[in-house]
């Protein structure tokens, strides 16, 4: 459905929109890969953010929420991987503020225009002796092609960098949106260990930008799950610096709808990359629940399926085990009649109403060997729907997570 | 705590109490193992039952709930493995009632005194041509030592049979309780693919028996989880045939408390066996949350930890990753202050208040190599507590569930 949008994908990720610079480098938090990055807007940008709902929140979450209250503008974001600065108490909070101060000093910015973000191991103090000098170095390395280094620097167990950019026409202006994200374990609905940073040159006020982010987030990052675990550090930030010089628009305008659709496109694309790159994953699984009374109900059922270890291992084993799907809908908490449910894998019908099993084992096995699996569940009790993305559960997931800290 | 009870474990499982007979055999539902069993009380027994909350309910669940409404007494239970008779519609329901009729006919019982139970693959019709004759054969094979064959016949991916029996003194009588259960995937709080059948010779009316079952179930089968998936077929039934000839007692009596404690002992023992025998498991993990404002709150936090794939893989990898535990409490939905939490593994302190990390990696690694892991989380905000049991998440779990149907 998203492919019908009047957006064109383009190169450049977060530095594709006008007026954004970035840099990423290695500073020694991690063993041997890039681990810190900086994203900067040449002019103060309107900012909006969404954060983890986990009650155990990392220091950067506290800091950024406080920053958002101080100013509707942001000029710089610093992000590190390798250390989450979570469960680090007073000292962790001081370290987080120290990152803000160092960035403001290096870039000659008001402190309230700096946001920070961390991902990695929980419960270890930040190596500030490495981070503070790195912030200074990054500020001297900012450039228009810094998107790739940034995308690499924020990775943890991600196996590939995740970025996207699109252009679309808004009145007489061309607007660009860029995005970068990281996964890849602890991904659950309502955010997870995922960070996403979106840049755009659209001119838009903070209230509308916040509204757009919440709408798009509800259809993207809140619709992915890897293992049901919700992280202490998740956030998605969007910066809009106005460089596209578009005319102002209101919430009820076509322009706003178009922007939301384009933002959704970018965020869903990143969300699917995160789901596909779940730890140990070999497949991207899209759960499409339709025929529901409400979108919320569809999403609730789809999330139960997406979080089922039994469904995820069955898909991994190319086993068309529709019974586990029906069982998951059954405990999802929604009201429905199992007799009316129909299930298909990649458009191949498996189950028709009244438990008529139309499964062709050979064809099912064949279609489940694909890398992208679409599971469609029709509840036949309304006309609403929702999509949720996840990945298969593999031995490699266990391997990665049984030895993450070491 | 349970070891301080005045109960003595004894041999004999479900046929240890007076007046119970059982038999188990192979009838061809499964490939090459026992797959059907019968448990019989020589005199009509008071019955109580608890059933899955999954909205996708198997045919035997419908049948047994209807039976419970018709009569407070039960004389026979027939159980098969290999086929769950779930998602089988009208025909499945007819097959389930046919099992009731065949059992009543074979044993010359009123139909309303028969309960049935099925576990195994979802969405396949029951091979009634094998089951009906088997029921007749079983009725001729009932004997006092039939507990072992029964325990084997109800296993699915369980790696060992699960049974227990205890004796305790009630006034001038000796009361015996026996139990048999099966796991071992799809085990979640609020029941799961688990079946449990409890027999006792206590004399007790149905209202009190139901009350006792609900109390004990809340502390045992509703406190275990293997993968968070809740099955369509779960049930726990308890039969009390009065053969112990104890004097009547009321709900507020010491006798009732003693019976509940003994029933809890039996059911917790079975619950722990189920958790330990989770698919692919190598360890039993007990999550003990204390210092909470209520037992419900403690259970809610403990279940979030027990369902965390990240925690379960970390324990598998002998990684004292307390951050994942704190993150799980954080998204459990309870209100708490992360700064006050203390965590210990097998009595070895790992985290003290205000994130003081007292973790000794070497000692932690050593204690986590044990087969039984106790994780204690002290919330320091009250004096209530709860225990939940689970197992580690292993590559073998993925292996088993990626190929279950084939």
C-alpha cells in the first residue's frame, strides 16, 4: 500500500535533506568498530521525540525528556553504541549531562539544543575519558556524506546499517526526509532497543511535527517485535529544519497528510529493516490481520502472533503450523469467533472458515522457504486491519543472546 | 518453604489414593509410543476443574465444561496424546462426545460422570477408528499400578513422565493425594499446553474442592511459563472419592488449610517438573520477587522476567546479565523504583540498591552453571512476594519447534 505514495527514494540517508551534516567514528567504547556519531542541523531544527515506556529508563531518556521541555529546537544529536548508560544511577545521569555539555561546547550551541542517545550493555559506567574527546573530534569531522559512518556507528548486534531517504513535492517545494536506525534484539511493540533518527528539511512547527511522529510511530516502530523485550533506551527523534522553504500548512491540510504519509514510508521502511535484522533472523515476517472491528484489535492480535516463539520457530522451520497462529489469536485478548477465521501464507490459502483446511503441504513448504513471509489472518468480523513485522526465531538468536556480554 | 509441610511423599502417583485405578496404552494416534490412558475412581468422586482461558478452545474443553455443569461427580477420565482435537469444528466436537459415550459404555457409567482430555497437534481430526476400540481395551486393563503407563501415555514432547503422591494425616484419617501432568511447550501463566490430573481419597464437597483447586492452581500451574504461549487444551482436574473416610470439615477449618497446603505441594511439584522439562531446557529457573506491595504485583514482575527470551538465553549462557532482569521488571507494568531494586542469583548478591554492582563475575558464572537457578529480586517497597518457575531458552527449543509437526 505504501508503494502508491508520491515519494521517490533517494540516496544520502539522514544527510539527504538540506542543511544536515553528520559524522561517525571509533572511540574505544566497543572493541573494534565505530561507536559514536553526531548529527547536526546547520540551523536550529524543530524537534519531536518518542521514548521507551519501560519504567527502568536509561540516563539519556531522562536527559532528552528534560531537554524537550526546555526548548522546541535541536541542533545536534550525539549517539554512542557499546554502552547503554542504563541502570547507572546518579553517576550515569551526570555522564549523560556531561555529553550534552561537551557537545554544546564543541559546536558552540546552547545546551538545550543538544540531544543524546546511547545503546549497548546495561549497568556499566560510560568511559567518559573516551567519549568527551570523541565529541570534540566528531564536531570537526561533520560533513554532508557522514550518513554512512553514522549508520555504522549506532549498530550493536545489527548485521547491516539501516538508512533510507525520500523526496516528495509539497506545493512549490521539494521536501526530503532521511532516516537512520538500529535494532536488533530486545525489539518489542511500544519501542524496544531501537534508536531512530529522522531528519527533514520541511518547515513545520513542533506541535504538528509531534503529531506526525506519533501517527507514523504507531504504524511503524510500535508495530515491530523481535523478542517481546522492551528496552530501557529506545527513542525516535525527528528534526525538521525548514530549509525546504515550503509554505506553512495546518493539521487539516493535504500537505500535512502528505508529510505524514512520507514520514510513515520512511519509518515503516526502517522498522521492517529492524525486524528483518532481528538477532539471528533469516526471514522477515509480516503479520496482516484484517476483517477486525478496529485497528487496535487487529494490532493486538497481530502482536500476539508476532511474539509467539512457537509461530516464529515454525516459520523458521517452513512449517505451515496455522494452529499455533489461531492459538495466539486466542490468547491475544481480543473477542473473536475462531470458527470464522481464515489464514493464508503469502496469499496461499491455508485455512478457510469453519476449520476447512485447504493446506497443500508441498506448496506451503515451498512458499515458506522465501525470505519474506506474509501471514494474513482474516477475522471476518469488520473492515479494519493492522500490520506487524517480526522475524523468525533461530538457534542463532539463542547463540547471540547466551553470550552477549562476553 | 513447602518442605516444612507435614506431608510425606509416597509412591504410586494417581493410583496411590484408595479406590483409584488407571491404565495407559498405545493405540496408534502417535507413531510408536503410548498415546491413550484412562483414570477411574471405583466410586463416583467429587470433581473440580480449571481450564485454559484461550478463546480458541479445543473440543474437550467444551465437553468437560458442559459435563461439570451436569454433575458434581466424575468416575472416569480418558486422555489421549498425539492429537489435540482443537480447531476441528463440529466434527471435532462430535468426536469428543463420542469419546465420552464410548467410555461410559465400556465402564457402565452415566455419561455425565466421564471427562475427556486431549493434547497434541492442532487442526487434525481424531482417528476415532483407533480411539473407540482403545477405550474398550483400557477399561479391561485398569489396575492399581496403572499410574506409570498413564504418566507415559499423556506425554507429548515431555522427556520424562511427571507424577507425585503424598500422604498426610487429617484428624483420625490418612489422606493421599496423587498427581500426574504433562508439559512441555506452549506453557504460559494462566495454564498452557499442560494437562494435570489429581486424585485424592479425601471426603470433600464440590464447592470446597473447587476452592482448594483454584487456590493451589494460582500458586502452581498459573506460575509457570516456558514460552509465553497459552494452549487451547489446558486443564487441571481433581477427583476426590471420599475413601479416606475423614470427618467433614468447613472452609474455615484447619483441615481445609492442611488439604490446600498438601494440594499446593503436589501441584507445585508437578508445575516445577513441567517448567524444568520445557522444550529443550537444561535448567529450572525460579524467579522469586519479594518486597512488593502485593502478591499480584510480585507475580506480574516475576512473569515478565520468566517470559523474557533475553533473560532465559542469558541464564542458558551462564551470563549474570542482571540488566535484562531489571529491564523486564521495567516493562512488566508494575509501579516500582529501579534505584531500590536488589538482585541475587542463588543467594549470591549481584546488584544492591542504587545500582551498586556487587557482581563477582567468576562466582556468578560458577553458580549459574548449576541446574537449578534461583533469581531473587527485592523491590524494597513492601512485604509481599511470589514465585514463578521457568526454564532456559536453548537452541534445542528452536530445533524442536521448527519441526514439531513433521
